[in-house]
C-alpha cells in the first residue's frame, strides 16, 4: 500500500511591525487598508514610551483595525498592558524576559521571543514553550548577522524543531531569502514604512517576495532548484 504523501507545507505569512506609535489615529486607518491587500498573520505594535494609561488607550485605538482583519495583535514588550488593552500577546526580548512574562501571558496569550544570540538560547526558548522564535533582529547596538547567517539559522530551526520560526527582514530580498530558507513567518517593518512608493505597494511587494521564495524551495521540484543554502 502506498504511503500517504505529506501534506503540502504551508506558505510563510507576513508579520508586520508598526513604526513607533505616538498618534494612533492615522495609523489605524492605514492598517485597515494594508491588512486588506496582503495576508498578514500578525501585527507587532511598537509603542512610544509614555504612561501606561496613554499606551493602553493607543493599543485600544488600533486593536479593531488589526483584529477585525483576522490578524493577531502583539505588543513589543509591555507585557503588563497585554490583557488590559485587549492584545493577543507580546514579543519578548531574551530568555529571561520570556520566563518572567510566562505567568502573565500563559495559557491564553501568545509569547514570542527574539534576542536569541546562540542556538542554545533558541532551543531553550523552544523548550520553555515560546510560541515562536525570531531570528535576525538588530541588537541594542543596531548590529545583526548577515542575511546568509540568518537564513542558515532559519533553515536549521525549520528542519529540527516544531515551534514556528520568524525571519526579521530588512528588505524585499531578505523576505525572499528567509521564505526560501524555511521561515514560517517573515517580519517586515521599517522598510515597508520607508518605501517611497508607500507602505501599501511595499507590503504587496514583500508578500510577493515571500511567495516567490517559498515556491523556489518548497514548490514543485525544478531542475537545479536546490538552492536553499545548505551550510
């Protein structure tokens, strides 16, 4: 009896990071438009630091535009605001922060984690129950690994571990590379908002790059298409 074929691997999805939010009203209408033109799984809300009441109000202003589009709303840090503001979870920086946030976020909310400098840290985050691991974001000094190193880390994770992995892309080209390497999600942020054509065109472009990268590695076998960068 023939073995049952494996189901096709799902295509990676976009994870959109906002600019640092001060006045949320303009961004709310912009997000409604953006989330209608591309398949965005989640939005990472970066809040300008101020008092908690104001930050909570800003999250509540933006939440309907995000959640009504079917995307999850995650706060960049600010674990203490997640439940109060109606967010779906938080993105955390480093293992210690993940452990500290666990009682607040679990079992009902998403806890993703970045700031994982080593493979050991990444595995520890997965074992601790992180809902995703992020590779490639800049450190406190603005330094980040090369595109090739990030792609290699994503490929390693994808082949060995169950929790989703996210590639932090700073360009359309990186979105393609990280989708091809096996990222489950591609985080797109500053390069979307800075695009002279506007965020809408940039987001559509990034979504296309992700689809092309996925197809290059995981689509129908093509002659000479094995270019996933084994290293």
